């Protein structure tokens, strides 16, 4: 085959531009640490990576929902535990002053304590975390209980998505815990007890003991429910973390490049480029046209 | 044979080999001229006496070309022009869809902000964040669609420019045909005109698919794929561009005898064909997909959002400005005026009496991330975007690989053409030396003849 001067130049130019573009690609991979920088680098991996990334973003949102729910349930649990303490004290008072050996003055003093405890109970019923009143249900901007213990919440139990396909309740019903509408109304029980104590009415005091015991159970039940929901959140958290870990690994295998591989690729491309430049700079051999005229 | 006729023989050598040296020098000078074909001097001996004085004559200077290789080169250049231009035009799409560019990231941010709103439905910060993410998503759709539209418009402008260049070249080819015919009738050498014309034909072939028919008188016909003549012995039928009144896209017409004929569909190769393929192929597909996706997102989120009550107890608001139709939906995407700048208007609640903690509509909005609301209710939004990435990515990759292949074929064909018609300096130098020696020999012949004549005249004395 005849080899012409233009063909020699064309070839070295073409070779240089090919080596240059592969050097640039290797450089970009090494700089970004990613094998796939644009969809055309690997269409399938880019497409899968988009799905995985979307999933990872959702897992992060699930993580934040779990945090929010957990904070809420922890605060609910703490509040209900204090409600339990108040109820224990009330039961003690009821049992102690059911005994008719106590006189009117002593019962009146106990009645005053019951009134204090009711105020404490109202305050617990209005527990607020980050602007959300825990026992108000959805209408959580305002305190659900007034001083008398009248309820203005809606008793709803808000839900959150905490894992793929898993929606859990992250609150408990204030109505249920404090016996509004159904169950033993704690505030009314307190009122009955304090009235009975003020009236020095031993029989009425004794009559409250059963409903107080039911109220204690009622609070404990609701607290138990909160505990179960916290456990569900903990399970969801470990599931989401495991799924995230898997997705991150998938993502890495789809688009990331091993650093050693990236740099050895780059070194190879650099070597090829240097060689191509050297070869090109050696062209063309002088030939007959380059020799001296005589 | 007369001694004096030896002088004539020497003279033919001087003339012919001067011509040969000139030809070799011409070749060496044009070593870098694109499209230059090397020349061969055709020599023949002149019949000996009595009829002639003998010697050498140049029958003509021939361009060394192989018409089959030339034809292959035209095809290879059209293919390479097509593939390179198409890949270049699709580069826009690759940038728009690369993950850093943000449509996917904006979608992630929006979907998670909606999910976050469910945890704090009454919280102003969460509402502001979600509104900002909705704006971000709309912006990402808008800028992606705008970039693609600009890519399409750039393709149109390039087509207009290249069609003008092709038309100029067609006129020039027709004019050169005239000139070549006239020159050759007069017996003049027209190789350089032919080289120039061939190079123009190759430049046309870079842009549109053409085949060449040469006529005996030196004129040429250039046929567009499908057989319509762009150049005929009667002259050129130039190309022009018009804008389609419906789509606004550029179409290509062939003008002949004042009448225009649409030839857009014949331009299936060459760089103009590549621009058309990119414009009407992957770019148009991606644009339609983005529009459909934006339409689906806006419609689905609006439908759910309208059921929700804002903190002000008002329901029935759109989240995104409702798109009239899928076409153009991506570029028109925006947060609706009813909620823009008013985070309280976001309808997170299903019950105006359960404000602000009711997050049921926020949960319903968040559930749209997993709902098949795109692609004709078959895919999630993220799934449809992932499919778009796969489809567009494959098209771009195929175009890039095609460009590499077409380029390699072109390089091979060009090398073949060079090996037939290209100039080798070494050869030209050898030719030059050869003609120089022959010239010296002819001088010697004259010297000898002169000596002989002198000797002859000396006989008388």
C-alpha cells in the first residue's frame, strides 16, 4: 500500500485525539470517583441508580419520621409515667382516708392535696413537645384540657410512614388515657374524691377506690400501647437502616469506581498519551524532500 | 534521418521533461491541499522519420483516481457526518439528564419534603421547606425542558446554516462543470478544476447523502438520495429551508424552476441528516417524556392536594399550576399561585376541624411517591424518570458509539483514497530527479547534435 504524507499526519492526529479523549474520560472517573457520570456512560446503571437513589432518599425520610415519632412517644411515655405516679398517690389518699378514723380536718387537708394533684394532672394532660400537644390528637396547637379537665382535643392518634409499606401510630389518644367520653374520667374521679373528702363522707371516699384502680389500669394500658408503638419504631429503624445499607452498597456497585482501578486506569491513559505525543512529534521522517539538495 | 532533426528530438525532451518537472513540483507543493489528486504524466514516443523527427511527447496529465474508492469515500463521509453531528447534538441531552444536573435530585428532595411534612403538619418550617422543594422540582423540570428546547433550536439553526453552505457549494459545482467542459473542449488542462469540484462534492456529501454521475463532456450530475438531481448539466437546483407552520421546525426544500419540493425525508445521512435524526429522535422523545412526566406529576399532586385543607381551613387548592395539556407541561411547570409564597395554604389536613395536627392528606401526598401515577398509570414518577434515563442514555450511547465506528470507517476509506490519489513527497522527489536527469540527457542530445552538425560543416573546408 502506498503511504502518503497526509495519511501519516491524519493517522497520528486521529490517534492523538482518541488517546486524549480516553485520557479525559479516565481523568473524570478518577476525579469524581464515579464510573457513571452521565446516562450515556452506562444507561442501565444510570437508570437503576436513579431508582436506588430515590429509595435511599425515602429511607432518610423514614429515618426522620421514626425520630419524630420516637420523640413524641418517649415524651408521651414520660408524661403517662408521671400520670401513673399521680394516680398512685390518689389511690393511696383514697385508701388511707377511706378509714373513718380520720376526721374532717384531716380529710379536708387531703382534699386540698387532691385538688393540687388534679391541677398537676391537667398540666400533664397538656404536655407539649415542639409545639405539639401530645394528648390533643390532631388539634394539637392548643392545650386540650382546661383547668376543670374539660377536653377540647379530638382523641386522634396521628400516623407516620416509618418504613416501606409500614404506617404506625406515633401518638396515643388523650381521650382514652384520661377517660374522656369512655372509660374512667380521671378528672371527674378526682373531683368526686375531693368533694367526698371535703364533705368528710367516708362512704363516698371508699366508693372512689374501685374507679381509681380502674383508672390506674387505664393509664397503664395506654402507656403500654405507647411502649408497643416505640418497639415498632425501633424495629422499623433497624429495618430501614439495613435496607439503606443494602441500597448504598448497590449504588456503590452501580456507579462508583474503585480508587485503585481509577488511578491505574488514569496512569495507563497518561502513559498512552505521552507515548502518542512522542510518536506524533517524531513525524515525519525527512525523506527525500528533507535531504540536502546535493 | 537528417542530423539536424536530432536537434528536434532533443527539443521534445526538453519541453516534455520541463512539463514533468513542473508536474512533480506541483504535486509536492500540494501535499497538504485537501482533495488534491496526484498527477501522472502520460508520455509517448513520437513515431520515427521519415514522417516525424522522433522524440517524446506528453499525451496529457492524468489525475490518478479510482472512481470506486471516490464513491465509497462520499458514502463514508456522509455516514461520519451523520453520526458525528447526531452524537454532538445529543450531548445536550446527556448533560441535562446527568445526575448532577438535578432533575432526579430535585424529585428526591420534593418527595422527602412531602414525607417530612407528615411528621410536622402544623410546623411552618416544614411547610416552607416543602413549598421550596416543590418550587425546586418545578424549576428542575423547567430548566431541563428549556435546555432540550434550546438543543432542538440549535439543531434547526445549524440545519439552516449548513443548507446555505450546501446550496453555495451546489452553485459552485454547476459553475465549475461549465468551466471544465469549456476548458476541455479547448483542449486545456482542467485537473485542478476537477480536484476543486471533487472537494466541493465531498463537502456536500459531508452534509447530505449524494451520488455522482459524470458526463462525457466533463459536466457532473449530483443526485440526492432518492434520485432527485441537485446539480444537473443544466445547472444547480439549490436547497432552502422553511419553518413548518405547525411545529415551527425547519424543513428542507429543493428549488427547481421556481417551484419548491420538500426533500426533508430524503436527507437521511450527512451532518444535516444527523441533526434531523437527533432533533426528531432522542431529543424529541426526551422532550415529550419530560412533558408527560411533568403533566402527570402536576395532575396527580393537584388532585390529592385539592382534597386537603390549609391551616386557614380552605381546601380545593392546586399545588402546581394546572397544565392544560401534556405538550409544553415541563417548561410551564410552576407552583400554583394559590400556594406560592403561602406555606399555610398547603393542604396537609383532611378535616378543617382537625387543624393543625391532622397529617392525613400529607400522608396521602407522600404516598404518591409510590403510586403509579406516570406512564399511563403504570409507573411511579421515579420509575418513569429512570426509564427516561435508560432510553435516552441508550440512544446517546448508541449515537456516540456509532460516531466512533463511522469515524474509523472514514479513516480507513480516506487512507485507501490517499494510497491511490494522495501525494507522497518521496515519490514527487524521485519524479523530480527523474525528469531532471531526462532533461540533462536531452540537453546532451542537443549538444551532441550540435557537435555533429559542426563536424559535418567542417568537412567542406
